[in-house]
């Protein structure tokens, strides 16, 4: 699957399921922590982190949410 599509699906999942175990794992893997409150700025940071991440990290996050 295309990297951009994976990032888009990860972001869609995290936005819809902010408190899920999978979303928490994605935040921890990309940002190093799970914040108390998820807002637009933090989602933007997550997307930038995913775009800057190594391909295998993006793929791992994709399979976490699937």
C-alpha cells in the first residue's frame, strides 16, 4: 500500500478513536508519549511525525490500527 494512503488511514482512525489503545500506541511510537488532551495541534504534530518517520515505522503504525 502507498505510504500516503497508510498515513491518511492512520490519521482518520486516530481522529475517530482518540482514546483507543491503538491510537495511544501510535502516539507513543511517533511522539514518544500519549497526551492528556488530543487537539488539532497535536493531530498536526502526529501527521508531521508520520510523514517524517521511516517507512517501516509508518507501516507498523498502520498495522496497529488495522
